[in-house]
């Protein structure tokens, strides 16, 4: 290799190695925090989701206190992708836990709890921000939207730990969370995201994909489920990631189509369980 070629290629290789080293180091730090969270949750007999949030807050405070910079790379694109992917997958699993029979029998209760859970904090927090804190109208509405949503991933994680995801009560709570989050997404879209052709494309594409999902999934299961490694997992991830990309492109949230896909495939999930 000539000297000019070395100057051209070696810095790139060094940079790539350093970047990969930083990624592995950051991933190790995150996993160390996750292990510590699990140990604390087991010792205190608390929800691991709650402990992980608290440990994350403490870790951010420590890095700020000792001026360690962005050592956890919390704003790195790959970290944000992993976090979003985890939330989307958990949301899909939460939707798959819903029993259509339970939802039909508890439709009124689920709808009332979900609507109250959205409307009360949405209007209340917006009013406090506008009248109490003197914020402008747009900032007040944004405050109401931000504080009216639930974290489906956290709720589902707690349900799994307690076993409530298998009960009618737990399924009703998950359904109420969906109504709540749906209200948040609609409010966010109406107040801050203009209705454009992208919204129409997202709605039409989601309806077509979700309507054909049970039939296509059943066909894939019959033809390839027991001969091709984990094809159902790959198929489901393809659908929810594809719909998530379409949702983000249209200005919506990736978790919404993931939850709907889980609801559509709830029957297939129940058959696999049995």
C-alpha cells in the first residue's frame, strides 16, 4: 500500500474501530444498568419497569453532576432505534394479549376508563399550564397532550410481572390504555400535525395491511411455520416495522399500528398458546 493510500484509508479504519468500540462500551453500560435494576427490583419486590426508570434517572443525574458528558449516548440514533423497537414490540405483544370476547363484554367499561384517562389529564394539565403558569395556548395544549398519554410498554411489562395480562381485569386495563393512547395520537394530530395526503396514505395502507394480515399469517403458518426457522417472528416484525415506518413518515406514532396489528392477530396468538 502506498503512503497516499495509507493516509486515505487508515484514518477511516481507525474511526470505524473507535466508533464500534464506543457502541459496544455504551451497550455494556446500558446492560449493566439493566442488571442493577433487576437486582434492585428483586430485592425490593418492586416492578422492574419502575426501577429501570428510576435507575435511568439516577444515571442521567450522575453523568450531569460529574460532567461526564453524553457517556450513555442517550441521543445516539442507534440507542433511540433500539428503545423505539423495544417499545413497538412490547406494544404489539400487549395488543396480542387482548381477548376479543372480553373486549366485547367490557366495551363500555374499557371505553369509559380510557376516555376519562385521556380527557381528564389532557384538559386539566392544559388548563393549569394556561391559567396557572401563564403559558401560551399552543404550549398549554402540548402540555396536555404530553401528560395525557400512557406508556403501553411499561403497563404491559408490569402486567407480565404480576400475571394480570392473563386475567379479564388485565385485558380490560390494556384495552383502556389503547383508548387513552388513541385519544392522545388523535389530539396530537389535530392540534399540531396537519392532515395531508401522507395521513391518507397511512390510513389506507394500514387498513389494507391489517385487513389482510390474519389471512396471510395463517397461510404462512400452514406452509412454512414448521419448516422455516422463526418465519412468523420475522413476518410479524416486518409488518410492525413497515407500518411503523409508514406511521412516522405520515407524522403519526409507530406504536399505534403495532398495537392494532397485535389486536388483529390476538386470535392467532391465543391458538399458539393453546
